[in-house]
C-alpha cells in the first residue's frame, strides 16, 4: 500500500515505514504529525484518487530528525562599479517516518 501526499509545495510517494525528507514542519523530534493533503492511495488492487485531495485519508508520521542542507551562495556583481553582494541560505528540513496510512 502506498500513497501520494502533498506538503511544502511538493508531492511525495510514501509507503508505511518510509523515511522522507520534507520542508520544515512544526514540532520536535519524536512528535506525531498528521498530514491530510493526500492526493492518492493505492492498495490491494484498488486506487483512490482525490479531486484534488481525498477528504477521508490521513497519513500519520513521526519526526525523526531535523537538519539543514548545505549552504547555497548567491553572488551579484556589476562590473566596473565596485558593486558586489554575497548572500547565503541554508534550507531547513524535517525527516519524517511514515507510521500509518489510513483511509476510511
């Protein structure tokens, strides 16, 4: 059984026991998280597709850890004008372990 869910503006295909890296979610390590934006569920030969989401489907997961990605540097420069700007950004992520896919 697997499901397709949407969080952080991205879609993920998950099954029970998967660990996925998603955009930062509120909560601490060990907290339970429920995700309600489920787009599709497939299992035992049947497929349920939402328009756009399934209203009675919930994915329950546990926050495993939180981390930051490598720094992404941006650099702007205008030649011969003594104009230089450098900025950095580190995106925060949450690692989520899927505990249950429920559809009633």
